[in-house]
């Protein structure tokens, strides 16, 4: 049996995109993190860092689940 799917995002667009391919997360647990860029941080590094932080937050809350996290800049 597959683990529950947790979406670590508050973005309605992310849920819409998943729904378009027939996926409904078992839980939505948005991460409460500071999304401010670091000094001289490139956009791709910012997006990668934030996605990882969101995933880590979801994993801490639901270690039993598969966590999906993403970020766009």
C-alpha cells in the first residue's frame, strides 16, 4: 500500500495541477517559512532552497507520508 501523499504547499494552483492528472493529496500542510531571498541568491537557488524547506517541514509533520513540495519564483 502506498504511503499517504502530503502536499506541502498552500497554492491552489498546485492542487489544481495535481487534480488535472487525477491526484488528490491526502493532506495539505503548508510550510510556515520565511520565503525572502538571501542576499544575491539566484532565482533557481531560491526556488530549490524553499522547496527543500517546505519538504522538510512536511516530513517533520508527517514522517509516515510521501511529501510533495515545490516553489516557483
